[in-house]
C-alpha cells in the first residue's frame, strides 16, 4: 500500500483508500448497490430541498427572514450532524483508526488524513449542496462580495459539521469501550435522544406564537456562535458589517481546531484499544455452571437455556442495551407528550408496540456468527424463534404495563388502563408477527466493533428502511382492532384487554410459525448473512 | 464421516471443487492445506454450517443435509473464524451448550467443572469469554465441543494460538478420546502436530484433494513437510528477491 510511500500527499492517499473501500464494497453485490442508490436518492432529495429553503429569502429579497433563517438553519444543520449519527444512522467507520496504529504516521498526518477521508461521502455532498442555497441568498442581497464570503463560510461550515460529528461519536465510542464509563455514556445518549422531543415541541410552540422578534434575537446570538457563524458571514457583508467577517471566521476556525484536537485525543485512546484489565481473577462465583446460567428461575431445558442466554445478551451487549434504553425513553416520552397536548393516546399504542418489536428485526445480526453454535446443536427453528421472543417479552411486557398505567393516568382516564394495555399487547404481538419472519429472511451483518454506532457502508439505509417497513406493516395489520375499539366505546374498556391479548397472540403465533419454518430451511443462509466480511 | 463430491462456489471463485473423503471410525484424521485451500469451507459443509452447491456429507451414516437432527446429535464441532456466545462466562457457556444438547443439569454441572478444571480456565472465573485471550477462546470452544461426549469430533485449527503446555494437554485429551473409540478430524497447517498425532492425513490445495490415506502411505520414507510442499507445488527457497532484508 502506498500509505507510507507518499508522506507528502498522505491526505490524498486516505481519500483514495476510502473511495476504493466504497467501490470494493459495492462490487458484485446488487443488494449493496441498491442500498447505495437509495442513499443517493435520499441525499439528493435532502440537498435539493435544503438548497430551496436556504435560497428562498434571497429570492424574496427579505433581509429580515435571511438574518433569521440562515444562522438558525445553519445551526440546526450542525446540531443534526451531532445528533443524527448517534441516534439513527451510526458513522461509517470503514476507515477504522485502530487499523493505522502500526503505520509510522505522525498524529497530525493521521488526523488530517482521516478527516479528509471523512469528508468523502454522500452526507457531506448533500450538506454542501443544501448550504449552497445560502450563497444564492447572499448573492441576491449583497452582490458578488457577499456571495464569495458566504461561499468561504459554507466550506468552513462543512468542515465544522464533519469535525463535530466525528469528535462527538468518537468520544462516545471511547466512553462506551471502557467498562466503567459505558453505562454513563449509554445514559447520556438516552438523555440526548430524549431531549430532541422537548426541543422540537419548544420550537413548534414558538412558531405557533410567531414571535419573530424573539427569533431574531436568538438568530443574532446564534450567528456569533460557531454553530451559526459560518452561515451568516455573507449577510454581514450585505449589511455593511464587513468587520464581523474575520471575527466570525476566527471563531469557527478556533472551534474547528479545538474539535480536531479533541478528536485526536480520543482517537489516541481508541487506538490503544479497550482497557480490558483490572478485574481478572478477583471476581469469582461458586455456584454450579447450570445454576449460574439459569439464575435458579428458568427450567433446565433447551428452551430455558436459550431464554437465559438471550436475557444475558439484552443486559450485557451494548447494542441491545442501547436499543432497550432508547425504546424505554421513546415509549414513555411519546405517549405522555401526546396525552398532555390533548391528543388521543389510542393510535400511539400502535406505534409504541411496533417500536418494541422492531428491536428484533435484525435479531440474528446482534451476535453474528455465534449462531453457528445453535445450528450444530440442532436447535429447531420454532424453538429458536420462541425463545428469542420470550426473552425480549420479559423486558418489554413490564415496560408496556408501565406505559399503559402512565398514559391512562396522564390522560385522566384510570379506568382505561386495562384496555390501553390490551391495545399495546395487540400491537406488540402484531409487531412480532411482522418482524420475526423479516429477521429470518432479511438478516444482515453488523460490524464487529464495540461502538454501538458503527454500521458498515449502506447499513444505515438498511436499518432505516427495515424499521420503517415493519412499522407501517404493524400499523396496517393492527388497525382493525383500533377501529373496532373506537366504535364500541365504553364496552371496549372491558373487552379491550382479552381481545387485545388474543389478537396479539394470534398474530404472534402466525408470524413465529412462518419464521420458524423458514428458519428450518434457511439456517446456513442466515448464518452466512450475519457473518461479517463475506 | 464420509464426503461425496462436495462443491462450493463463492461468487465466481471455486472454493471447493468436488471433495470426496472417507474418515474411518476410530481414526485420527489430519486435514492439511495451505492458507485458502478450502479446509474451513470443506469442514463447514461437512457439519452443516454451509450449504454445498453439490455433493453430500454423511456423519456416522446420517445425511447431514437430509437428516440434520440425527447427524448433529453425535457430533462435536469447533469451528474456526466463528464467534462464540462471548457475552457469557466460560461456565455459563458450557452450561448453555449442555442444555442445548438436551443433557440433564447434574451431568452438565459435573462435566463442565471437570472440563474447566482440566483446561485451566477456572471453575469459578467470572470473566466473560469476550475478554478471554485467543488461546483461552480455543480451549473453551474445545470444551463446548467435548461436553456432550460426541462420537465424532470435527475441529478446525484446534491448536492455533494455544500455548505449548495447553497444546500438550489438548493432544493428550484427544489421544485418549480416540483410544476410547472416538473419531477426530481436524485441520491444521502445523506438520509436526499432524505427524505426531494422526493415523490418517489428507492434503487439500486450491479446493481439490491432492492426496489422502494413512500417514505412512502418504509420507512414504520422506518427511511429511517435504511431501506437503511437493504436492502443493510451492517453492520454499527464495532467490534473489528480498536481498535488502
């Protein structure tokens, strides 16, 4: 590899390596190509829509709107770069920094190289195109000088977006690698995710009141922070405040340098690997092996062992734990916020139940090739599926009870607890019925890293599409129950629980039956699909 | 174990092209081959982890792909390049494997303790398998394969990354197992181990079985390494290259 041979142009080498990795990942894999094209299409839509929104104030010639929209929109974009990789998409870690640990690269060369490679990708391209709309606005309002300044602004802004996203995910991942801070990081993540909701509500409330003066002030302040500064420099030129431009650029560059320094510091720790030691032989357990596995509560059978192993995995594996925590936060926050704003909590039961089941949509991907052990032990497909669903239900059903109680109390209808719970169970059952066959037919491999955010190229799109599809299917299948409940009125308070449970169980039995039979016929294919690097 | 014309194709590359092999009961069979020869692919197809494009595999008389339950019940496997359920501790993993095989709890407990003790993995160790060293992982994998006292053991690279003391102990366990009537087939590229242990060897290269038979028949009066290098058709001596080293 030419990595060491070309020390001067090493950033370019990193970029070429990244492009080569993307190309090799697509070669001979029609599924990946399709995902890539979907990603391309979505990025294109985002880019065009973003450009249009940012260009509107310029077309209208509205100084006021531009001064509000550009700094605030830009700031939102930068924040999106922080939050979205953490919560939804993950980061494309195809250039894993740990791989470069043995190359004689100086830290600065490594960081600039990795940074240059991180700039290659659909999200950066889409962001650049979208923010180019601000250049158009600056040109309309302030002529060529303003446009050129704004152009410089968006380029620096793009660098800032990428740097902030890398620095934050890297810091989180490093935190998650070491045992001690792992739980803390997971909780921080959950809180970040939970904060998105209230933030959105606050913005919506502000928009309803249409308090433009307040927004103007916020925009002015945001324009002087690194978040909004890159996107408001062109307007400063247009408004005759050229003196502000070097100051703002200085602010952004300082932030950029700070972020890159932070990133390199966490990378250094990541390259040294996880701190594994510290608790070797000290911890001992004198119970019998079987007693330790089953914790004294599950039957000493094949099914009991399978459930016990799954329960351990939900507690011990970062990815699964993160999904349970996210579900708990969203599952509680969403219905409560809807109830408080006066909406009907009925339809959201569908959503919460479906969301719970979606955690199993790629259940075989979680432990990857370890599934081979169950295959060589000859575990029948239905036993496998039932045990996995049972272990997940052990965590989910109590949560659903809590959701039902909380929602009924918040909406001031304590008599509806039972019916509410029935609706949740029905949706969860239907969700499982939909998701379990999907997990057998459309299993895909997750990369073997400890970072819960890392996905392989295209993995983010696959995850999103699978989740969305399963949600829609669940809502459609369980809609009849909601309609019946709506027309029955008060009788439903009594019938809701038994009918909901029966509906959910029936859907689950059908879905798990299909999934089990498919699994019996497809075991080797499932194993091949979840084994990384094939 | 007997394999009949196994074929596997990955994309356009023919990984294994028509391997037929008979492993007699009670034999200690070594499967040799250079890196990428198709050893892991062949063994994966033989034990039912990878679906062959053509051919059949029989374990103790049962067709792996037609009657998997009966074939797998008497089989112990140590796959290579496959993860274990590594978020369990060693003891939990053994208990899990035992119960999956339908053994009763008391037997599982007793055998698991013995295996953990003999392989020096620590009976009451609470370390998760994910934090084990590579050698310890091989050993716990081997313990899982042995736990249900199978009639046939299929081991992929059992001595890789294992320290010499543990390797000697594993050799001892396997030799006693064969002496007690069990059958072992394992893959390796360490000639010394194969020469010391095996009653039979097969040499695989580029997905084709080049030679097979009893150890003495294969090596004749030469060393196994010479035969291997000649059969595989590689060169060992370097010429003028690497002069800078």
